[in-house]
C-alpha cells in the first residue's frame, strides 16, 4: 500500500450546516448529490451525512461499536489494487468492515478498520484522476 491519503470524509449531522460553516471560513466546495467536496491541496475534504457514511462503511452508527464519524480514503488506480490492499490489511491484522464491491458512482471500493477502529476506504474511482505521485485532483463537478 503506497503511503498516501487521498480524501478525508467527515460524517456530519447536517451537510448543509457543515457546508455553510466551511464556506463562512473561506473554503469553496462543490455539492454532488448529498455530499460536498473541498479541494484541500493534494487531498480533498468531503462532508457526508453521518448515518450514510456509517452505512457505507458497514459499521453500526451506535453501540455496541459506535461510529466516530470519520473515514480516511486511499484512492487507487484499479479494482485489482483495492482487492490486493484489503487482503494485505486483513493479513496484517486489520478488519474488513465492508468487502470491496461496485459503488453507486461507478467505481469499486471496500472499507477496513485498523486495530484501533479507525476506518479507511480503499477505492478505485474512475472519475478522480491520480497523478503519478498519487496526488488526487477533484474534477469540476459542474462540467459533467
């Protein structure tokens, strides 16, 4: 697994309220369906409904294992890479919380929890380009 962070997704109670907050402090985002994307240097910050993020990651929102409302993302160049990374994570003692599968956005992704429960999404998103060094640049969502 390359040492790279592509996206930070924050599970929020109210996406519109969270977007308004970030915009009030000078950030400019793009709303796509029920998420908001902010380019933040070489990575992106994403705001998404907390319950939707928990469901997507395959973890309970409440007890017995409470969802903390954040998931890190590692974007890769192919579906095969997603499968290979999830297998390596499991072999290393991580827990796959949602096996890799086709996504609603036309990609392929799965989630794992590290030994402390921190969630990572491993995703191949054909709509997000990765530079040779792994840097992610968001597309212009308004042009599609």
